[in-house]
């Protein structure tokens, strides 16, 4: 540790106590990556604050020392968004786990950023409420991380992403000021800018979330198809009929194989794809729509349809899907988790091309996706002990993102850009687009110390953004228009 960081560590110990400041090299390695383990960096210092005031004091100390800092929740992110800096401070909010308020009459909760996603629903469930965003990692991911990445989940087709359920955020700004951003504030929608900004505009210290009433009825089915194309036809038929399920999820044969090896979910043998469809709402409406969905699945070629008879069977159906990412480790020594979005109508063409890419490269790809809204999660498998295998996997992974862009989609649906996809940003956005985004970031963080190196492909200093300061200002000589 250099003298600058050593001095800062002593300052932070004076602010927080030595038990909340980590400088031991072995302990620091615990925090060297998030859920995307192919990007690693050991942080210079780790701090474990217990309050918003401590977070603000940490940020002010970092700013005074000119040291970069990164916020981290549970570390389950899949884009390297919480990757630490070797020359900086990692602010871990895992000890900030209080549910500050459960406001049942107004259907809202106030939570600290380290609160686990599923714990919000557990606290609200006795009151007939729950927190709708449900990432696959909801048993361990934090609400602060959900805010940073604008996380979605299997039920985002009907209920939307985290942004649709956040009413206010207390944040520490990049200069160390504690402020609140709320929906409905006059002027610019700063809360809307902050949610999904991947921790580049400040550190969340408290979140007010909207709670949703538990549905009267929930019904779930699992349909098995001979191919992904047949499953896709069922999805198209369901959506075209005007049915909006709470969730439509699909897994291909390779991801089914992995899930079976990991959790023994007992999906129908021989399936080329399985479709999980869940409907919720008033009982009569769900009953009518569910019969239509079951019929449309059979018409599309489903050779087996299982209907969950109760909560236990429903949980078993979901168990395979929820475990899919981790389960792939059972069938491959290493893998890349990709995340892209395409129009739903392009699903058959894109999946066919992914199969071709896999065959041409010899790199296996397991497909898991939110079929209802076209959010793909291809899992690119490789053996990291084999020379050149990682590079081939990266090439296939990048080609899949190119496919998403070519078909009018996006390079990320819910995992974020982080460091992993920053290099793909120019494929989707023009220089002018990127410059505009950078100017917004500079408006929040002119010193560039808050989670630097994320989202943007090329680091730029504020005030040095190209494309906006060349030649005369467009309003030069026209002051009378103001």
C-alpha cells in the first residue's frame, strides 16, 4: 500500500473504527470481483460503514485525498459494475441491512441499501404485500445493487424493472453531500437518472420502494417442446392473443441439462426447450386465460404440459430456472454470462444464428431467457485450461451482442454495462450519444472519482469531452434569444 492510501486508511479508521476498515492483503482479496469473476482487481482499502453519515464521511475523505471509490452491495453483479480499484476504496454496504419502515397503508417500505431483495417481500408478505423485482439472485442480492443496475427478473414482463418500484433514494453525492432524490420532485427527473446509473453518480444510502399487493390467484405451467423454435411459436401466440403473463421464461436443452445436474428439477426428459408461463390476478380472469395459454402451448407442439397443483409444485418448476446460471458450472469448467435484448419477433432468427455461431466456433452456448420481453441470457461455455478457449468464448459472446444490435435490440437488459461491456458501447451509440452521457456524468461527478472506469469505453476527463466544444458555441452572438 502506498503512503497516500496508508494515510487515508488511518483517517478512515479514525472515522469508523479499525474493525470497519480492511487493509490486510488476504482479506482484501475477498472483494476482488463481483459475480462476473473474469474481471478482478484487489481493492486498496475496504470500508464497511453502518450508516449514511459514515458513507458521507468516507466519500468526503476520499475526495479530499483525490482517491477513487466504488460502492458494492452483495457482489452478485454480472457486468463488473462493482469491480474495485487497486488505488482506491471499496465502500461495502452489506452491514446497512435495516428495514427502516414498513408503511402498509401507503404500500411502501424504506430500506437501507444492504437489505436483501427477498427480505423485503418476507417482511411485507404478512400484510398481503411484496417487492416485485425478482432477479434470479434475489435470495442474496441487495436492494442497493438492484437500484444501481435497474434489475428486473422473471416477472418484469408484467411488473417492470426496479425503476418502476423506487419512489425515492437518499444518496451521498460524489462530493460527499447527503441528499434525497424523489419521484415527483420539481425540475429534472434526477431519480430517474440515478436508478440504473451503475453507481457512477453517487452512493445509495436509503431507498423508498413501492410494495405491490399479492395477487389473488397465481397459476404456473411448464410446457416441454421438441425445439426452441416451437417454444418461441407458443410465446408469440400467447402475446398475440393479448395475454400478459406475469412471466414467460424459456430454457434450451443445454441449460435444462445443467439444471437437472444441479437441482434435479425433473423437467420432462428429451425436451429441446421448456417454457414456464405464470399468470396472476383475479381468479376468474386467470382461469380463463390459463386455459387459453395451455391450449396455445399444445397447438404449438408441446408434448407435455405440467400445471402446478400448489405452492410446492410451483416452487419446483421455478427451481430449475432460478438455478440456471450457477448450474452451468456442473457441465462446464468455465462460462461467460451474457445479457442482451432483442425484439420478441426476432427471437427465432437470433436463436438460430446463435446455434450457427456455436457450431461454427465449437463453443457451446446454453440459452436461458425472459421470452416475453426478448431479454436473452446466453451462457457461453468453455474450458479455461484449454489454450485459446477463453478468447473463442469472448468472440462468440461479442458476436451475440452484435446480433442483438443488428436486430434493433440492446447490449444489456438488466445486468448493466460495467467494465465487461464498455467496449461494446460504441457499437450501439454514436460518439455524440456517448459524449452527451459523459456530460451528464460530469454534472454529478466532475472529479471523476465515483466508480470510475465503468460504462464508458474510453475514460474522459470532465471538460475534455470531444464533439461539444469544437468551434463557436451554437448560440454565440445570439444572446437576445434568452
